[in-house]
């Protein structure tokens, strides 16, 4: 098969491309910058805002996997352009190109659209997909981690310093990036994998992880016993203000993310887990966290 991919140069997208090519498929991937030649991959120069590039991206493909999105933005307009307008553009291109299979990567944040502008934008993108008339599948990953991820790196850095500042007491689900990539591939290549469904995959841990449990697991991964402190929402907002002031454009904690992190339940819903016949997680989280920490160290990130 030939699969059209957006977000192919990002954390999840690169692992998806690796999985697809390893399975013998051809990939056509959108990229805003020139890329090195990659066996099995045809890079299409352009962006979600360029209809000619999107037309070239989907022509002759069997399915679309829409990974691209904005997770941290300076203002709501960036979420609008990246998550809503970008999704609409891909849906239009797929429809015009006669592509029916559309795998949309959303987020658990879409379950609570009133909490954050990010969640609102993801919920609105899902609504566009539902109304598209395509054979769509929406995937809502929980927190995605693994070698190469810069979003969870901050947690590993804190664990290394033996002090982890956590959101208010709550629970979260996790998924290793390679497990997520395998699920997206299964959905892209198998029309029998279901359509018009919303899936919430995870590492298989019932009821997810409490914040304290996750802090300990990350501490074990970096070989440090640490003190973990749950911060009230007001402290998270203050931390966001300080991060914006100090790191400006490189800040990881925005006010929007502080609101999102303050929610106490980011655990997948059991009835939305993918069927075991289609997919099962293969990376035990303790092992995945240890391998991630090792990779960070080898790159000088940790």
C-alpha cells in the first residue's frame, strides 16, 4: 500500500514511517523543509495550508494518516490553524482525491474541550472528521513517550534532580510511541479494522498511573529516588507564567497546558481500547521508560 502521512517529521510521525516502511509499505509524507532521501518514502514539500501540495500528497495513495497538529501555542489562533484548519484541508484533499480511509490522530484532551484551547481545537477537529463522510477512525492517544520525545523530557530531568513537581493528584494513561505507531499502521492498512470509531489506546495498565506512581517509575528509570510534590492549580499557573518569562518561545508550560494538566483524570476509557484482535501494546512501560532514559543520556539530553 501507499500511505499519505502528515506530521511525518515529528516524534510520532517518524516512528510511524519507520513502522510502515519496515512492513513493506510505501509512504508519501508532507514536509515543510527539504528532507534527506529515505528508502520507501517520497517527501512532498509543502504545508497543510497549500492545496497543491496536499493534492500531490494524496494522489494515488490508499489511505491518509493525519498526525500533524499543534500541542503548544502562543495564542488560540495557532491551534485554529494547526488543528482545525489543517484537518479540514486534509479532509478536503482526501475527499477530492477519492481516498476514503482517514486515520485522525487526536488527543484525550478532546474529551474535555472546556479545559483548554488545545482540547477545544482537538474536539473541533474530531467533529470535522465525523462529518466528512469518509471511512474515518479517530485515535486519542494519552501521554506518548519514548526515545526522541521532548515533551516528557522535562519529567526525566526533574527525576534526575531528585525533585519532581507534579500536577494536582490524579491519574494518567501512557503509551509508548512505537506501540502507537503500530496501531496507526494497523488502522491505515486494514479496512476491516473498523470505521467511524473513536479509539483510546494505552499501555494496558488498568486504571492508568497515579502521578506519584509515574514519578517513582521515572525515578527508577533514571536510577534516582526522588521527592515528588503535587502542585495546586494556582501554582501550576504561576509556574507557567515564570516559564514564559524565562524561556519565552522555548517555554514548555503555557497557561493553556497548566489548565489541561490540572485535570485529575486522563485515563483511557476501557470500552474505547482497540480490540485485542487488532492491536495490543508490546512495550512494558517500566522497560520503555528505562530505554527512554538511556536514549536521553546517550544524546546528552539528560
